[in-house]
C-alpha cells in the first residue's frame, strides 16, 4: 500500500474545507485479498482508542465469511497498515475506527444526502473535524462539491427538517422525520453533478461547524457487497468522550 501521508498533513494544515480525494496504491497481493474476501455475514465493527489496544478485529473478520486464515490475516494487516498511514498523516495516536460491511440492499436506492455533525463537544476548536474514509470493496461514497447554491438549498431544507423534528421527543420519531426528508433532498440534488469514489480512493472530509464547510455526501446504491472504513483521529480525551456518547 502506497500513499504519501503528507497529503493528509498538508490538507489539515491548509485553509481548504469540504473534501479531498487522493489515490491509494494497493499491492497486487492486497488487491487479491480485497477481491477474494468472502462476505456472508455482514456486520459492523467499532474501535475507540489506539492500535496498542485494538482487539477482536481478527475475530470480526473471521466471522464475516468463508475466508481462510491467510486471507483473514492479510485483510487484518491491510487494515492495520491503512490506519498506521492515516495516523501518521494526522500526527495523532488515538482514533475512532468504524468498519461497515454490508450486503446488497435497497436501503440507499434513494440517496441520504447529509453533512456530518459535531463529533467532539469540547471547545469551539473541536466543533469541526476531518474524517478519513475509503471503500475497499463495492460501491463508493457519493459526494457533491459545496457551493453557495448547494449550501443554500441544503440549509433551507435542513431548517425545515429541524423545525419538524422539534415537535417530537423520541429518537425514533426524529429518525422517521429525517427519513421523510431524504427524498426531498434527493429530488433537489438529482440534477447536480456528483462524484462517486472509487475503491482506490482515500477521502478526507470536513464535519461539524461551520456547517457550510462540511462535506455533503451519501451512501451509494448498494447493488453489491461493500466494505467501508472510516477513521477519525483525535485526542485520547475526545475519543473516550465520543465512545461514551456513542454507547448511549
């Protein structure tokens, strides 16, 4: 696997927002591991901490499908190597890792256009953060480049959504309202140019506040099995706090 970690460092140090896509050059053996990896029991994996205390990753990968030990070991090494290179670019040790392995499904036949909110609730400097994502296998994430026009459309519909959500108390009710607004956003953005990430793309994108800086994106139509990876580095304190809130 080859990509220059300084691409990440330079983007984080720049005044650029929205998102950045860069190439990841996998070896032939890594590509074979990705292509051959069998998916029969799709599931999710979460880790909050450092590489020093990561656990159950091999068991998780073993349980996903009918893969021999060599394939599982190679996939684990690939993921660990990816994390190492990302952390080097961020110059951080601690992170939230999310792996989403999904079967073909119709859940996102209608795109879920959204911008991620605030992950870290500390001082104002923590209200925005940059997440790394990549899709090892299957359809890639969809992104629309933010412009004044795009942000205006998104913010107006989001305000309508929040106004409606304020009428309800439970999370289930609020999620239902959010789902009701999905086709509205999809229709509004249906004629806009979007980018669909490739399997060798690494993506850095902004989240949080100010909202206009965050990347507008959606899960893709999942007509084949998908292996999606998200890495969000930060301080140990913030990662622990995120884990507590996530587990609630």
